[in-house]
C-alpha cells in the first residue's frame, strides 16, 4: 500500500516496556518475525508496523491516551482480524480503530523507544536465549518523527 493511500487502520497500544522488555511477552518478537517471513514468502507488502509514542494517540483518543503508560508503543495494521488476534495474545493492551489514515499518518511518531538493556535472565523460562535489545527496530518506519 502506498504511503499516501488512505485505509482503515487498527492498533493495539500499551507501555513500551511491557510490549518490548517484559518476559511475559517473549513471544511477541517471534510473532512479528513470523508474520514478516510469511509476507515475504507470499510476496505481500508488509502492512504492520511498530509506532513509538504515536502522534495520533492524544489528539484522536485523549481519554484512552491517559490510560496508556508512557512511553507508549503501538502495533498498527489495516488488518482488523490480525489486530484482534494481537489484542487477545498480548492481553493487557488497548485495541483502537484509528479510522481512515495514510500509512504516513498512522506511523508518525513523537518519541523513540527507550534504550532497554538485556532482559533479566533469572526470570526467563523459555528454552532459548532472550532476544537482544533492539530486535524491534526492523518493524519501525524510519524518519517518521
């Protein structure tokens, strides 16, 4: 989808620490990577992005914005079914219907993801090593501040 073409977008949003740096969400990185791989294998354009501190949050959703811990992080996509799945999978996130927006509008950010160190390995229960900090960079549209 071209960056200036309008579509109905959906989002799940929460505190970025919860989304990116909480051992409870260790599967989040894998879900995004698997979806990206599937899009590549089926020659589809990527239609989901991570948006740190989305510009639309406080202007379009002032009440919901007050409920989200800061700094925030949104997962956005025009795929309503997938966003609903992500809401159910991540659980402690808000699901929002953003309405008609361009990709440029929906990925516009007013902040950055904080610098996170490695996860606390004493709390890690998966049989593999935790992902390295910064794994999320490939899912953020650059130059959208």
